[in-house]
């Protein structure tokens, strides 16, 4: 008899607040790409939270309580050894570094931190033979500060290159920095940060360039400060790849 096909690798998609409530299209796009890459995608039975809102505002007692509940929700996935795909870089960074520091006595905290993967890291590690759609366009945009500082963006750069998305994203900071740019008295500093590198790179983008930003804050800043320039909206890498899958020729 014919050999049975190997089971598809399974990943758990972390339903972060930004994706769930503000940009659900990013989550749908990520599922489409991950499944096209041959992965089985699950979500937790209840929505956990990384606690970043409380961490970034110094409410560490509340953050610990939120993170303990998240670990309870994630316990079955951790017991099964599933990798956890986190689409929002700020949430991934909180889980990777803040979680084990805030709950050092809970072994599940370090286990979840070790399981966290960005979208591109998951594709590269668990679907190494997948061929992404060939897009063949230049890119501009922003790499999230937490990605620079905690997660690294090597997998993202490699995935973009394989998809024919040529060019580098801007360094520096978009200036929004979570809730910083929304607070009274911070607007001028926020805009000045964006004007240092990000906004000039958008103005100098070649025609047809894809504007990429995996971080919700970065996309928000670009939408609000560069909208008047009439350029394309910034998108998560998963959205760009999922759109191209529709046009991807079938494998013969």
C-alpha cells in the first residue's frame, strides 16, 4: 500500500489584541499563508493576553495576573510542545523577555517564551521547503523597534528576498511607540522621530513599492502621517504574501 503522508506540523496562532479587534485581516492572511505552507493552524480555546498594556505603563502587579491567566489558557499547547506564532512584534517581545522576568518561578513562563516565533520565523523553521509566491516588487517600510531589540529580523529579510520583495526597511523608530505618540505633549516628538528616517523613506519610495510594517503602531503612524501623500497603506508581510497566493500558479 502507499505510504501514509506525514502529519502536517502544527502551530498555535496567538490571537493578540491588535489583530483580533483592529486588524483581523492580518490574522486571516497569516492563516492562509501558513496553511499554504503545509502547516496546521490552531488557536487557543480562549483569548490570552501578553500583558503589554500593563507592562508598558508600569502596572506590573496587574501584568503578572494577566500573564498567569494566559499561561493557564496556553497550558495544553505548552504540554503538547506547540510553537506559538505571534503576529504582533510588541506582543512577541513581551512574551519572549518580559514574561519570564515577571514570573520567574513559573516554569511555564520560560516554556512559552521559548515557544514564541514570529510569522517569518515559523515559516522558515516549520515549512523550510515552501516556495512563497514570487511578487517581484521593491519594498519600503518599518521594522518594529521591539523586533530590532528583542526578536531580530533575519527570518523576515530572508522571506522577503525569497518572495522577490527587494530593498531594506527603515531603521530607527516610527515615533508612535505604543501609546507614547497619543499622549498629550508627545506629538511633536513623535512626528520628529518619524521624520528622521521613516517618512523620508516613504516619500522616496519607487513607484509600485510595497509598504511593509508588521507592527500595528508602525502601520498606524504611517497611515496618520503619510496618508496625505496618497501612497499605499502599510501592510503586514502576511497580508502581502496572502494576496499574492491568489495569483500563484498551481504546482504542476
